[in-house]
């Protein structure tokens, strides 16, 4: 069949469609966003009317996908690694409820923190939940695993995690497509109490999950994604997880690695192959992208009898992405360093786009806050986080989605008044609403700035779940309508912005300021599309 040149995320989207999926549920988050976008634009997905609308956050995405699985359909939930923190409650419990229709959770981790606030390893979540994990080493495996993951989920009766990292997500390779499978027919769970986690039922289902663990290990031992490659030189054995296998092979021409290699792309770890390597090799080097999950496991599994090398002993860096040079160095190879790049051009830090409405809001805030002193503005994840950098240096925190309102409330409770929260429209819908409810219930003295650019701008301009609803949400939660203030952030409105900020900072209670102007990049794309359609 003809090869298709696909990004890793596109391969997963295509694999899910070809695997008979009926719906994908997700919240935008790099490097996972393009999976859902690919499905949204796919001709077959549109013809089949597969669900592909964005969810308000990762928790609602995961729970809705679980509902589709309950009804017997095949479904996928997509998110980045920190998004799994948001969905963790539903995710962990779904391993105990199990599934009806096949359920694949795709998580995109971001080692080196290219666009994230940490580089956590989602395999730990999969291990904690005690479910099978698939970790592709290339785009073809990403496609195959997405396509076949639904059947594996139905076979095992639990959700299956498909874990990728940024490098695989955003690199291209040729992918052979396979026949498209039909969608499942709607069906109800055989056990009507399967999804009712009352303690008596939960205890029974948890025992069932524990009883499946040996079968999960056997599936890994027999998996085509895990294979043992013999090597003549037994002084070292190498375990490669996911994309790390490619980094190893780039150090050897014609795949002529002299050492035994265990390629791992399905978990739990294949015990039979691990025992074989331990029996044959003097030392074992573990190559894994992310945390030292396998390395830690082996140190306990082998009881200290075999020297295990990797990220924990300094053979590889403890943080950041792996690459062929780092792997080569761990193998004792001489690595060509190249000529250092001379400091001709200064680094250019990220900055808000020219004409962005956040800029005008920050300029007005800074003018008013100068009367109170620095350190009073709490924020979270979005384009507006760049307000922490020069020339604005307005915001003082960025911890997680929605933390701006709750941290501002806590600071106010501690006596820091005025206390200001800056949050975006999409983040407000994602996880800011409950914090605002807490503030209203306690009549907290905080000012909340919902900087509304009418889209999820940082990850591509998707529609915000709060579009057209922010004022009504705030009023419904109990904010005094007189202190829900909407203004267009423009240079010409600067005096009015300053006056508004000053009035609301002086107000003793919960106030909400909504500087609203469409994202400049989204507006530009919209105008180009309108012009293109007009010319046709």
C-alpha cells in the first residue's frame, strides 16, 4: 500500500479512525493537540460523524469518553502529561470499573519542557493504575497501536494508555495504512453494576484487576512490540523504551549493535525477556525517555545482583530529552561535539504578539498597581503568562490551570490586599470557575481579570468553551453584576482601563474585569479565510 507521510500525532489520529473509533475527547495541549485536529479534518471521520468536539478540560474529556465506552463504542481521550493530572481521578478509577467498548487514553509527555511546566512521565500513572501501556518507537507503531489499542482494551477489559513524547509527536515518517474497521454497535455492559464503585463492588472489581496482572505481563512477553535482539558481546545488555530505540540504532550502522537489546514498547515489562538479559549480561543500560521508571524497577527486580545503569547513576542525564549523542556517550563512544556557536545573536525570549490585547491590559494594570507595590498578581497557563517577562513583569505566579484565582484568594485570606488574578477565557472554563465560586462564597477581597481573546490561542486558536458565556457564568455564580466589568483593551481605551482597574482594586469584595478582544492571530486567519472565500 502507498505510504503516507505523517506526524506521530497524525498517525495516532488516523490509526484511531481506522480502528473503528466512534469518538475522541480532548482539551488542547501541546504536544497532543493535533491528534484531535487531524480527526476533525479527516474525510472519513466527517463521513462517519465521529465525535471530535473539544471538551472543557481533560477530566470532562476522560469521563465523557468513559461514557461512550460504557455504551459499547470505541473511544479515545487525548491530553498532554499535565492534563492527566486533571483527569487522574476518573482515570485511576476507570481501571477498576473497566470498559465496555475499547478505550485508549493517549498521553503526550514533554521531556525538556518545550511547552510545559514540568516533564513528568505518564508511565507512572499507567503503572499506578495497573493497566497496559503502549509506547511506540516510531510513527508506524504509533498508527498500529492506536488502531489495535481498542481491541487490546476490549480483550483485557481495562483502558489502555498510549504514551508518546514530543519528539515522536512532531516528527514525520512514512506510515503504511491498514484496512478500516467498522465501528462497534451500541451495547450495554453485561454487568449492570460494573461502573458503580460503591465500596462492596469496588473491592470485588479491584481484586479482579489484581488477578489480571499476570495476564498483562504474558501479553507483553508475547507482544510483537517487545522483542529481544541477540548480541555476541554479553558484557552489556541494553533495554530501549519507545523512541529511545531509535537513538540507540543511530549509533550503529546497519543495526549492527554488538550487545543484546531488549526493545520495550508494551508494558507491564516482559519478565521473561528481562530474566534472559539478566542471566546473559554483566551490566544493563536502560534507555528511556522521561523518568527512570524501568531503571528503578530493575534495581528492585534483580535485587542488586546486576549493575543497572541509566539516568539514576549518571550514565545519562537525569532530566531532559535523550538524543543519539547522549546515548552514544553512555555507550562509551567518542562523540563529535562540533564547533560552538559564537554568541553573535542574543537569545530572543518569547513575547506577546504585536497588537495582542493582553499587552494593553498589562500596561493599565501596571500603572494602577504601582500605587500598591509589586507581588500581587497571580496567573496560570496561557499566552498571558508571558506577562511575567519584560517589558511587563506584571504577574508573579504560574503553577497550573486555574491556580490564579485560588492563589489570589489564599493570598487575600493571608492579608495581601489588593490581590489580583489573571486568567484566560479558556482556562477560566477549564478550571477557574470553581475557584471563583469559593471566592464568592467567602466574599473574598480579590479582583479577577479574565483576559478574553475568545479562543484557546496558545495551542492553535480553538474555540474557547466559555465563548459568549463568561458574564452569565460569573453572574450565575453570584458575582455582583455591578462588578462584572467588560472593556475592549486598546491603546485608545487606556485611560478608561486604568480608571476601571483602580475602581475595582479599591472595591472590598469579588470583582471581575473582562478585557475582551479577539486574538490577533485568530483575527488575521479569519480575515484571510473570509478574503479567500470572497475571491472564490
